[in-house]
C-alpha cells in the first residue's frame, strides 16, 4: 500500500497547528540580483519553490510585487506554515517561537500592539485576515540592489576574473525603468551588493544625477564598497540629495597589511588606508551615519583578525562582520579547487586548531567590544 503523502497534505497539518506569523521580508522589502531577478528572500533561505518572483527585464516591479508567486509566498506566513522558508539557513524562521530570536517575524498581537508595525504593509492582513489573498496595497519600503557585478577588484573569494559590465547594452537602464514603478515608498536603499558602485559607469551616472523624484521617501542608505575608489573627488560627485540621507558605509576590507591585501584582494593597500581615513573624516563630520567593516576570513588572512578589530576601533566603526569563507560557485577558490585549503573554519582543516588558538589568545568572540559590535561567526 502506498502511504506516501504529498507536500500539500503535510502542510495542511502545519496550517492547522500554527498561528499566523508575518515576516517583514516578503511584506516590506525586495532584493534585486545581477540577473535582474527579484528574490523573495536570500536564495539559500527559500525551499520548495524557486527564490525568484520575477525578472525586471521582462516585468515591472509593480507587476512582480503582487504576482501569484509573491501571493503564494505571503500566504505561507498567513497560514503559519512557513513552508517555503529554510529553517536550516534562516535562524529567524527556525526560532520563530522564541520572541528574542525573531526580530523580522511578528505575531498578529505583536503587530496590533505596535504602531510602527501596524502602520506598514502588514496592515492588509491585519485588517481583513479572512479575505487576505497575499496581495498588498502598499509597495516595498526596503530595496536591496545587487544588480551590477562590475568591480575594480577580482577577489578570489568572489570571482575568478575582472567583471566590468558594458553599460552601453542598455540592460541596467531597462532594469531600472521597470524598477521605478515601486521605488516611491522606499525608505531604505542598499547599493550594490554585487559589485562596487564606484567601478560602475552606470552607477556613477545614476548617483551623479540621482533621480530624487523616484525616491521621495528615502531616509537611509546602505552604501557598499571596497573603499578603493571612495575618494574625496568621487564622493562629492554624488548628488547632494543622496548624500544628505543617513548613509551607512559598508566596507569590505579583508586584510590589515599590504602583503595580505595583495593576496586576498589585489588592490593598492595604501589607497585603501587613505580612503578609510577620508571615510572616517566623513563620519566625524556627520556626513555619514556609521561605518561597518567586513572581513571574510580564510587561511590567507585569519591571523589578521585581531588587527582587523583594532582597525574597526580606530575608525570608530559601529559594527564589524567577520564571516567564514563561503563556497560560492563563482569564486576563484571553488573554480580552481582551492576552497578546502582556504576554509580554515572547517574542523577538518589541518590548521583549524591554530586558528582556534589565535582566536582564544586574542579573545575574539561575537558580541560587544567597547562601542563596537563584533559579529563573528564560524
Ligand atoms: S522567515 Fe526567514 S527565510 Fe522566511 S522570508 Fe523571513 S527571513 Fe526569509
């Protein structure tokens, strides 16, 4: 006798057992990838359905935001099943019954009792849960653009060769034209998670002539860069409206010595240090809101983790991220078969004990260090 049950049957059980809980991600934000896909959440966080809700080269953002894929995804929060969220990679979904571990996810009563939560896209569900079909009247308030791979570096942790997109092909113009239909409500904008905005001729034009009319509600910006081209000249070329917002500098550094920087990033270390001093000056002068530094550690640079923390303090960083090397399939380490040799965080790595000794000797751990937060993970 065949006793197998379908995924939908399993989910019927989940629906009956679970209360509705709404995640801010599908209700309030969108994420655009270099292929122009609009992702429902980080790709690795989605299971049982493809992570892309649509493509901005074919449809407008407005059409995608309320299409059948988005509606189906949102309904998995309304019915409490979370059937498309990967609890192995999303700790918020895994710990959703623990209020201290799920700041993205809220119960109905939490939303009803919090003015800010109530006054958001959650309202469409809260006002009429019975007739809610997953569509929203409001547009996203958080926009994460990772749409241009162009970068002045070819870090082996990210790619094998230099990528500079030829913007004369009009691809990003078309993508942006389709995106414009949903930018008016955006309060938080993050650019560009895929490359470096200063290395992209499209972004240089976009930032210089920033379309203020497309972003009337913009308040805060996550500005990602490797810092090498963040010079005074390039910074003040950016439209004053953009620079007047709350700017959070998110800078990937990866090394604290010239020798290691050459190995893991390949750019001019002295220019980087000079530019970091300039960015620090912007912070002191209140022209930017905060500095966050990022380091991807591996065999080639782990010994510099303690100095990296010191660098963060010298630059008055608010937050530093120290994450292990990921096995991205586009990275040179993976392509050239060097990933296992660099992945020092793996207990099977021959130098793993030496790595742990280094952390213990210098007291490296996750948590507050003075005014700065160290986000360290294995
Ligand atoms: S619960 Fe986690 S995986 Fe699901 S949408 Fe929210 S952040 Fe993404």
